[in-house]
């Protein structure tokens, strides 16, 4: 029996005013895992966008050259 199972999408929230999609995921952790505390991190969206833009630029540049 696995101690940790993959995250499962639980809820989708469509905010049409701000054009955002919010995804709520559920984590299942077995009691046998001995987890006492779970901490959630934050995602640096600006850094992720820069990284994605750089990757796309490399891909597009390689396709034509």
C-alpha cells in the first residue's frame, strides 16, 4: 500500500471577472506515513512565465535554424 497517493483534482473554480482558473487538489496521505505536518509552498508565477518564455524562444529558434 503506497503511503502517498497522487494529487487528485477536487474542485475547479472559474473566476470569469478576473479570467482565472483556480484548481483545488486533494492529497491523500496514509496514517502509516507518520506525517505530522504538511506545509504548502508558493509558486512564483512571474519566474515560471519567464522560464516558459525562454524555453519557447529556444524551441522556436531551433525550428527555423
